[in-house]
C-alpha cells in the first residue's frame, strides 16, 4: 500500500501548475520551455500513478512516450530559441512581440536588429 | 501510513521544492540544475510507483540528455544584461490567480472526494521485460510514430539551425 | 393546400431561360456589348411572355398551387425542389417579368462593363423568380439570398452617389435580415419533427405550438420585413436606391422589396398563423408608423431618389398594414399593392434614371421645367407620381382602397391615420413633380433631348400596366382571391372586427404592441 | 495480426516522405522537387480515395480504418495535393529548401492521416505532435521574413502548452477510467462525464484539438503564424490541418455521446467566443492572410456548432463544413498565391483590378468569399445549414441567431475584399497575373465544386452522413 | 318609392355618355398627341355624343315615377364588392345634362380659345378625361363610385389648372387645388369608411332611405365627414382659397370645372345624399352655417379683387354657398335649381371673360376697361346678361333660382339665415356690377388701336356662338323654374320647397337693384372714383384682399407645422435616431473589432495566459454551476 491515487494526482496537478506558472511568468524564452517540460513531467507522474492504480503497464508506456516527445520538443524549441537569439540577440519574449504598445526603455537602449 | 507512503511524500516534497526552485531561479544554469534534481526525484517516484524502466529512462533521457542540451544552450546564449526582467505585477497576479484557484480547486476536490478515492494503491512493479513486451506488442504503432516524430524534430532542428545562420548573414526578403 | 401538378415545367422553364441567358452572356466575348444587350433583352422578353402566360393560364376556378413541379433534392434533409404558384405568386411573377424586361431595356445605353452588369442582373432576377415560385423553405432561402448576392457589386460598380456606403449598408442590412430568416426556417423544420422543408407539407402536417409560431413569425417578420422596408429597418432602402443604377433601383424597389413582403406572406403567414395573429397589432402599428414616417421624411428630401425611396417606405407600409388586418380584403389589397407599387416605383425610377442620365443631377432644386424638353419622360414621371398618390383608376388606388377598408374594420384609428396621411403624400408627390417637371425650364437643360421610342417603350409598358390594372383591377383580384380566401379560412374563426367604439381604443392598440 | 492493406495509404505517404528525404540529402532542385511532389501527391490522393471503402482494426486495435477515417484521409490528402498544386511558384521558400519543405509537408500529412484513424489516446497524442511539429518548422520556411522565427516560436509555444494541457487531461481521463482506448472509453464516459475529475480531464484534453482547429482560446497563434508562413503553408494549415482537427475533435466529442450539458456549454462558449472574436478581429485586418486567419478562427466556431450538437446531423454538418472550408479557404489562398508577387504578403487592396487581371480567379474568389459568408448557393451555405439544423434539433435557436449575426459581421470584411477585387481601381498598372491552363482548370474545378456543393449537395451530405454511423451510440 | 332596373337602352345611353369621353381620352393620349386637330375633333365629338345621350336619357325619363338603378360588380374581394353602375333619377339626369352640355359648349369654345397652343391635343385629352370622370360621378349609384370619380375629377382639375406647366404659379395653383380638395377628401374617405364598415352599405338609395345600421351619433359623424369632402370640392369655408388660385388655368377650364360643374359636384353630392344628411339636424345646421360663411366671405373677397376671373371665382364660391345654404335649409329643389342656372350663367360669365382676356391678354379688369373692352359688343352684352342673372334680376334665370332659395331660407327657424342670404344678394349684385361698370366705363380712355394690341387674338366665331347659346339659356331657363322644381323635388320630411315668404320675395330683388345702384354710384357714374367702399377702409380692404388671411393660415400649417415641424422632425429622427443608432452599432462593432485585432498582437505569455485561464475557468465554473 502506497498512497491513494488522489495524492499522486494532486502532486501532478501541483507540478503541472508550477510548470504553467513558469511558462506564463518567466520573461525568458528558455524558461518558457523549461516550464513546458515541467508540465509534461507532471502529466507523466499522473500517468504512472494511474497505471499503478489500475495495475496496468499502459500508464508507464504513456510516461515513456512522454519522455520521448519531450526530447523532440526540447530539440525543436531550443533550436528556435537559438535561432531567435541569433536574429535578435535576446531571449526576452518582448523582443519577438509585435505590438509597439508596451514600450520597454531598456530594450530601447539596446540596438535590436529587427530588419538587418 | 506505510513506509512507501512516507517515501512518496518525501519524494513529492523534493519534486515540488526543486521544481519550485527551478522555476524561480534568475540564473538559468541554476534553474536547469534544480530541474535535474526535480527530474531525478521524479524518476525515484516512478520507481516507487512500480515503473523502474520508465524511471531509468527518465534519468537517462530527461535528466541526462535533455538537461544537458539545456545546459549547452544556456551556456551558448550570452544573457544580455537586464534580461529576464519580471513582468508587471498584474501579470503575475493574474497567472498566480489562475493557477492558484485551480490548485485550490484540486485540493478541495482531493479532500472532499469520496472514501473510494482515498483507498491507497497496492504496490506493484512492472518488470522491464513485461514492460518491453507490452510496449512492442500493444504500442508498436506508437513506437514507429515516435520515430517519425523524432525525425521531424531532427529535420526541424537542422532547418532552424541552418536558417538561423543564413538569417544572420543578411538574407533579405525578395 | 391544393396542389395541381404541371404537365410541363413552365416555372423551371423560366429559370432555365434565365440561366441560359446568363450562361450565354458569360460566354460572349468581352467587348460584344450589343450582343450582350440583345441576349439579355431576348431572355427578359421570353420570361415576360412566360410570366404573362402563367398569369393568364392560372386556373382561377381551381385555385391552390398550380404548375407544381417536384424533384427530390437532398432527401436526407427532406429538401426537395418544389415549385408552384398560387394566387399570390402569379402576380409577382408577372411583376418580375415586367420589371425585368423594362429594366434591361432601360439600361440600353450602358457602356461600362456591360457584360458583367447584365450577367449580375440576370442572376439577380433568377433569384427573384426562384423566390416567388419556390415552395421549399430551403429553396426559398437560397433564392432569397441569390437575389441579394449580386446587389452589392451592382451598386458598387455601376452605382452613383455614396455607392460604397449605400451598397455596404444595403447588403449588410439585408443579410442581417437573412440572418434571422435562416434560423427561423431551420427552427420550424427542426421543431416540426417531420424531416422536411417543404412548405405545403409543413402547412398540412406540422402542428407548431403557439410559442414556436410566435418566435418563428417574429424572426420572419423582422428578417423579411427588413427587405420589405418595415419601419424602423427601412433606412437601407433610400440609401440603396440613391446609390444604385437605374435598372437596379427599379428591380430593387420594384421587386426586391416585394420579396420581403412575399416572404412574410409565404413563410410567415402560411406557417405561423398564430404568430401572425399574435404579432399583428405590432405589425399594424409599425406599418402605420412607416406610412406616416416615410411621407414625412420624404417631404424634406431634395434628392429625387431619396424622395422615391422614402415614398416606397410609406407604400410598403400599406402592404404591412394589409397583412396585419388578417382579413381577405387586407391580404388582397396588400398583394395588389405589392404589384402596383412594384410597377409604379419601377416607372418612377426608370423616369428618374432617364432624367439623371441626361442631367447628371437628381437634386430637385436644380431640375425644373423638364416637361418642356422631355415631355415623354415627364409624362411617365407624372403618371408614376399620380399612381403614388393613389389616384383612382391607377393600379395602386385599388390596393390602398382595400387595405384601408380592411384596416378600418380591424384597426379603425390606425386606418384613419393612414388615410389622413394621403393628403401629405399627395403634397409631397406633387411638390416633387412640380419642382422637377413643371415650372420654368432651367436653361441648363434646354439642350436636352427627349427619350427615343426605344427608351420610351419600357416606360410605356410600365405605364400600361399601371393603367391597365387600374381600370381592370378584377383581373388581379380574382387571382389573388383564390389564395387569400383559403389562407384566411385556415385561420379558423374570423378575427374580431372593431366596432365604432374602438376608435377610442387607439391607446390600447398602441400599448398592445408590447406583449 | 495486422492487415497491411488497410495501412497502404500511410505507408505510401511514408515512402513518399522517404523520397523527399533522399532529395534533401542532395542539392536542391526545385523543379524536380515540385514535379515529384505533384506526382506523388496525386498518386497518393488516388490511392487514398481508392481505399475509401476499407474497414478494419489494425495494430492491436489502436488504429481504426473505417469510412470515417478513410474519407477524412482522402480529404487531408486532397488538402495536401491542393497545397502542392500551389507550389509551382514557391518563391517564398529558399530554393535549396524545397525538398525539406515537401518532406515536412508529407510527414505532416502522414501524421494527420494517422490522427484520423487513431483511436487510442497515445497515438492521437503522438500523431498530433508530429503534424504540429512539422508545421512549426514549416511556418519558419519563409525566406527572409522580417519577424524571423518569432511567429513560429509563438506557434510552437502555443502548441506545446496546449498539448501539455491536453496530455494532463488525458492523464486525468486515463486515471479515471483505466483505459486509453476510445472504444472502451466510449462505453464509460457518458455515464461519468459529470464527475469533476473526468469532466476536468475531458475538457483539458480538448485544448490540444482546440489548438489544432484554432478555436478560441487556443487560436491566438493563428494570425501571426498565417502571416509569417509561406502562403502554401498557410493554405495547408487552413485546409488539411483543419480537416484533421475536425476529424479528431468529432471523435472526441462523440465519446460523450452528447449526454453532457456541461461539455456542451464549454463548446458553446468556445464556439461563440471564437466566431465573435475571429470575425471582429478580421474586420480590422488589412493583410489578407491575417484576415483569412481570423476568418478561420470564426469558421472554427461555426464548426463547433455542429460538433457541440452531438447528433448525427451535427457530425454530418461538421464533416461537411470541413470539406467546404477546405475548398473555400484553398480558393482564397490560391488567389493570394497568384496575386502575391514573389511570395510577399499582400494587403487587401493589392487585389485591385483582379477582375481584369484574372477574371477566373476573381470569380473563384467571389464564390469563395460568399461561401465563407455562408450565402447560397455556395457550399458554405450548405455547411452552415447543416450545422444550424443540428443545433436547432438541440433547441439552440439563440446560438444559431448569434452565429448568423456573426455571419453578417463577417460579410463586412468579405465584401471589403470583394470590393477590392471587383471595384477598386488599381493605383498603378498592376502586374498581369498569368494563369496557366492547368491552374485555370483548377480554379474552374473549385468554382464548380463550390456551386455544386451549394446547389446539389445531395451526395456529399449523404456521404458525410454515412461517415457518422460509427460515432453515435 | 322603390328602385327599378334600368331599361337596357337607357343603360346603354348612360354608359355611352360616360365611356365615350374616356375612349376619346385614351385615344388622344396614346395616339393623337401629335395631331392636335384630330385630338380636338375626337374630344368634341365625344362630348357631343355624351350630350346627345344625356338629352335622350332625360327625354326618355322625364316622367319617371321611381329611380332606376343598375350596377355590375367591378371587382370583388372576399365578401366585399366594388360595384359600378348607374343610378338614374331626376337629379342625376339633370346634372348629367348640365355637365355634358356645358362640357360640349366649353370644348367648342376651346377650339377657338386654345388655338395655337402647344398643348392643344393634351388639353382636349384632359377635357375628355374630365368629362368621363364627371359623368361617372353624376351617374354613380353608390358612394364608392362617387368617391372614385370624385378623385378623378380632382386629378383632371389638377392637370388642367396646371396646364400651362411652365408657369410656376399655375402648377402651384394646381397643386394647391389638389391638396386642399384632397384634405376634404380625406374626411370624405373617413366618412364613407364609417358608412361602409359600421353602416354596412354604400348604396345611395339605401343610405337615403335610412336602411343603414348607424346610430344617430355615427350618422351625424359620418355625414359631417362626407360634408368635409363637399367643403373641399365646392371650395367652401375653410377650404375655399384654392378656387381663386385655380384661375391660373385656361379660362374655358375655369368655366367648365371651376364654376359650372366640378365645384358643383359638392353641392350635387349634398343633394344626392340630401335625405341622408337630413337625418341629422346638426349636419343640416352645419351645412347652413358653412354655406353662409363661405357665401359672405367670398362675396367680400370679390368686392376688392381686380382680377376678372377671380371675381367670378369668388362669386362661384359665394353662389355655391347659396346652394348649400338652400340645401341645408331644406330647399332641395331650390338648391339644385340654383345649381342648374348657375352652371349656365357662370359658364357664360367665364367664357365672356375669356373672350376679353383672350383679346387683351390680361386679367386685370381696369386694364381691360381702359383697353376698350366695351368695344367687344357681343361679349359685353352676353356678360351683362350673365351678370344680371348672377345679381338676380328678372327675367334672367338667376332671379328665379334665387327667389326659390330665399323662400327656403325664410322657412328656416332662425331669421338670421334669411338676413345673411339677403346680405349676400346685395353684395352679389354689388360686386358683379362693380366689374361690369369698371369695364364699361373706364376712367381713362385708351386709343382704339390698343384694343387689339400686343399678344391678343381675335375671338373666333365658335366662341361667340357658344356665348350666344349660353346667353339664351340664361335668359330662358328661369321660365322653366316651376316645371324643373316639380321634376326634381323629392318626398322628404325635411324638404321645404315651394315655401313662399312675401317679405323675402320682395326684399331680394330690391336688394339686388340696390346693389347695382351702389355699384353704379361708386363705379359707374362718371363722377365716381371707382374705389369701392371696402377699399376705402384700409384694414377691411386689406382683410378682404388677402382673403381673410386664410392663405396665411394654410401657409403656416404647411410650412411651419408640416414642413418645418413634423417633417423636419421626422427627418431629424431619421438622421439622428435611426441612422444614428445604426452608426452607433456599426461604430461599436468596428471599435470592438479593432480592440480584438489589437489584442491579438499582444505578447506570447499574456495570450497564453488568457487561453489557460479560459480553459481552467470554464471547467471550474461549469463544475460549480
């Protein structure tokens, strides 16, 4: 006997939302991806827990595939970040934003190569 | 409360704490290292929950390969001074509000769910052999598909890497 | 609803003629303007001939739906291609034929993007014809929208003042209407539980609850009513008329507005008699407001087309008033008014169009004395104005007469108001006539030439229709009768008629609008 | 035992991808790549259509081949084929990258085909990811787009976040039922859908599909991505990708058996919100692709009406809507590709004088726009009629009225485009648009299809109706 | 007295009398617009046919003992039918003869008068239209037919007044005539709506015999409303000012429409419905009052006018007022007789005036006098004959009819009516001979050459022939007074014909002579300054000359109340409320669109947060709800 499934689910939910917070509030493209990874991890936790609850391997298989997908996600995501960094010399999400309505004094001091 | 349960709560606390530290670190290297801790703790949790093979993959792939990739990138990117400034407070409040309400709702749900849900799970473990057999027997298609996914990711990363370079060399829109 | 199947698909033949005309126009080479015009004219003449034939061949003794054609279309949804005409549709077909023909001939002098114009114009007419003959709700809606669809381009490309605004306003307004009609149609089809869109089948077999009928009727009333120029949804019409080219104005005021009224009749009243009954006081009040309001606003306008546009609002109010009475006389009058107003307003716009083509102005203040240089054009203008006033022995008189009689039976106070407005109506029409055709000739127009015989011909046809049906209204009433009597009988016990004391209940009537 | 015949179209597509993979390894030769893509996609389309009658379960029950999936595959393949048809002038993409471009397009198509047949949450998830990843990268194929990788990254973040949310939802659903197989879920979900965990899991798992279909609130990537992507990719996202999303979304919603008011309310909300937001925002657009992106969002809202009705008519309507959307959106993009000079983005007024420069295209555009506005007799009207009828059978009169009011709003900007094409006089002598004969035939085919779908949709609706047989309890 | 069917031959004659002019009208308008002589010939021939038919009818039915009626359903709608037909009784026969006779004579006269006019053909077309409409009106057996033709005569009046359309004043006068009569017609419309809907019948015979279902109050109301139409058509107070303006039309038109026949249609209708009207004393009193006021007011206006046609126009109103007074007082036969004689002598007066105007190209009586109007002997003699008839001097026809009216007035309960009538007689004689004397005795004699001066055209023989015929009629008609009154009189408890009052019969001619004498004193004798007593008192003169400011009231109503009040209000409502609401809605939609579009340009994370918040929020809210 370990713990009720509910507790695993709760743990998953908490981790998921932490990842979500990271994605939503960190002003850093890499941290956005970090947040996404944490969210995927949370889903994997719930899958494994649920697999145990039903005494199935299915949940574990899911978790395994999540790890694989996470790898793909990270590679593409980070490649994009690198790409953006090369273009903009910044990984602030502000730098890829389109609207001029939120002026950023610091960003303005840095020369942004919007259109080389 | 069994000893398994105690382990569970310890690992859960570890996961949450390290994840919490990871998402709040200003320095990205620190953040990634905390993340590694969190993922390793998750691997332990998988082991506890009867998924040793997944736990191992978690350590190798996630905590290992993926995080190393992160570290590489973090090292490669020279953080501009003043980068990663916080958002305005309103943004934070909104984000925490949304997530907080949801957490609260999840807690409420957890505490008020019926006795059925409170029944602890029996411990069990899937042997790697059984796991592998199940995987290739039942999810053969998914395995093939994930290979395509990785291929796509590979091509994508390749393209992005090349395109980014070309971009730098000043390729103008026609 | 009696159905008499056709031995020969005359109705589809009309559509087919139009479609082949359209196809022919489209395949003609780009610069063959004359050929395009001749093809359109031939197409319109053929449909006019068929419309006249149908008008005459409709068996008035038998009544019911005649020339019925049926073809399964989308069986899974119960949609069938079902056409037929009754005493309401036959005059409308005739009207469409007349206005189509005269419209085409009126645009004979067009020389800008001719091919496209006539293609769109024929497409518009296909929609109109289809709408008047369709008996399947799906097709009614399809044709309804087909008739609106080319409007935007017709106005925007060939229009005049403020055409972009006018076209956009008109299209959005009318599409707003169809945005209410489509839900209404589907709603009824869905709640009937019959898996059919066939109007006769729904009328026969479906039993809609009071609430359903009221809801659906309101949707139809507003939806179609927008097109019929019901106050306060009328304001697209004057703007649209002003912006539109002559033939489009003619078709628009002459036929399209009738489509709206016809839709209320065909869909709303046939399917939702209870809703009709429930909302009829509101219809009556809105109609009378429209009658008064159109005249009053028109009195202050200086652009000829605005004037006619607002008078159309007023005249279409009479149609609405007729519908609201729920009596045979009212319906008869309303349908006749649809016809009469169609012909009259087509003549009006035709004459105005001619004047505008010559003078390039429609400002009443700049015109004047045109009778001296264009006696024929002015005569048609005057005939149209007299018809608009409701002079006896011109078609619209009989229509207004019956509507007012019927309205007086049911809503005495409202009827008295609308009769009273006739004076102002006359004032406003005659003022326009005086300032345009009569009085000293503005020397700027001294060089203008009168219309040629060819250009006069369509106007003569319209004028002949006005006078002909004015002298022989029975030709029309005998026909409309065959449809209106069964419609009213289907309502069950007669609607309560108002007694002398009801003049005092004007206030109550006005209040009863708010349910 | 796997019956490989059933899997033929996918295998073929994979093989086609292999061809392009080998092309990638060599030097880029656009002409060869285009020719190969045309031939392969045409042959694949024929093959897929030929397999439309196949039925069966493969891969231990996680892959279901039936009329529903096969027709969708054919539709997706048509989207692919049509997109390739637009690639004759692939000037938005670097010449050396064409084979990669086709490879990713091909793999994305493959993934969508897999998606259409997947009946296991895992395969659904992975195929969704494959198709999305291809598209993230494809969006960044635009040569020298000034915003660089930013729109692609935004697309990626949205996709990844929504798929993470979806995955969490899947986890909750799996945790509640102990199975991830659709066939097993179908029997259990309707009874338990109102349990908080199940409901939450179900709704969260919808977000991935919402993202794919660009439904509010997961539509926010759409305008930037459409704008930034090469025209062909935008066309592909607007056609094939949408069809695939409809396929899977209909399957998901069919799980509930239409028994849950709560789920229905979620869908009603997103439906109303996305059509309103899409139409309102589209009004303010000048860039045609951005406008089309918002209009796609709005149309996703209309599709949702059919889906949320959760009855035979509704699914039929949603499927038919997907078809009609593909045709109409493709036609619009066809015009954009032809009117845009060298893969540039164009504003609405760049269409000025189109009726003279390319009358066939102008006519096709006219019909497509009226179709998008849902005006008869075009295919778009039939689609709307079907979904509205379905909603009406559920008693949702007000929803239909709201949808129709949205149609009026949408007409405003469609007319704006139309006005540019037919009325606005070009400021300077514009480039004549050369429309080759095959292209003209394609345009004519689209015209005929749009009108036929509006006037005589009998067989198309019957087919769509037949497809829904397996979805209903 | 019961209705009898019309014998077929009479029916044919009646239809022919009505329809032949219509055919002529159609023929002229469609085919003969370019052929003025053929048009004129057609029209005159049609008028002649009508006249012959009318006379034949009259002769055939001189001794009839019951009215004859025949009608066919013209149009049916549900259970409501519109019937057209003929009702032949003494009144309609007499009226028909008057109408056709005057129409014929005037058309013949017009052959000369209108010669050379650009719209010659059109003129005769409209004349035929009028002849048809008037015949239809006269023969109508039901109110609806009356109304239809009533409107039609209005239209032909409009067309004929505005015949010279390039004259702004003429078209304005036509419009005014149409609108003011239309105002009355609205009341008429309401009236017959009540009769039809609540009374249940529009048959004149049934209404007259009381076979309708109206309460007495409703009877009064409907009769008053119908009387409103009569007021409009017969230019009675307060809708009287259109008639003098209508003199802008060609003079033969004034003679035919605006004196002899069309305006008399109002009186005719009153006579038609006399038994019905007399069912309510209130209505009869109102008739008397309106007639009296109109008679006196217009007489005062006639006293100061310089325009020869306007004097006759005022006098027409005044005489119509007399007729209505007579009918209101119950003098049915007297009123109708006066209508008959008036038709003759007023047409004569107008046509004579036409000759003068034609010759001198002016309407101003002083100018005509100075230009030597008196040298046109035939015209002056005929005009004087007409004037004597108008003034009521024996042995001219006017004397007899006026005596009959005085008799009826004397029989009224209140002597005020009689005194008013007598005052009217005096004023009539005064203004009539004011005009005659001004023309006959101009103060400054012009040179003879001026008599056929610039723009004048010599009158043709046809014109003179018509004058002579009418003069003979005027002279002779009076002697058929008794026979006429016997023929026409009806058996009604309210009819007070044949009443004699010695005082009145003496006073009336004496006052007429006094009037002529007064006119002589002021205008005739060589020492007079030709300024009337009314003009000598400034304010009174101005009051009379400006038509008691009635036109100002109407101008105020149309201009201030209608145009700048209600209509402007409606226009502003249209622009501000309806268009404004539209603009507001569309404006807000566009603003919302801009906001939505702008919002889509936000940063990734806020957008993502919205998405997540919506999904989470939806699940939570729906779980709680």
